C-alpha cells in the first residue's frame, strides 16, 4: 500500500471493501468476472432470488463496483473496474492457499 495515501482515500477504500464483505455480492462479482450478464442470467447462475439479487446489484452499482447497461426492459451488468477482478482473484487465491495449509 502507498504509505502517502490520505485518510480520505483510506475511507473510500474501506467503503469499497465493505461492499464486498457480503457473500451474495461476492457471488455476483464472481459471476460477472466471466463477462456481462442480464439479471435473469445472474438469477439462474447464482440461485438467488431476483428481488434479493437486484438489491445487491444496486448496492454494487451505487458503489461503482459494477456497471449497468439497459437494453429495452433488460438490464445487463458487468464488473465496473478491472481492479475488482484483481482484488478478488488475489483474495481468493490467498484464502484458498491459507485453508490448504491449515486443513
């Protein structure tokens, strides 16, 4: 981490991490890392209910972690920044490695 980063930036980072601290949101991000998907596709892939999924998608979109595109009545979502893919991949690899060492 850059040691010269301001407290304001640290607070923004904490908010972004807080958005990813919920399992359903991580499942959504995992699905979207593979590419843009409609809400219906996400419902099918994740096994979550449409209302619950839409609530989490709104939170992620408001935080800038996912982007949305509307085509007619359908809404498509995608990862909002390549950084999300990198952070999630690093975290998953680290956690998976740690669990293998302790298990």
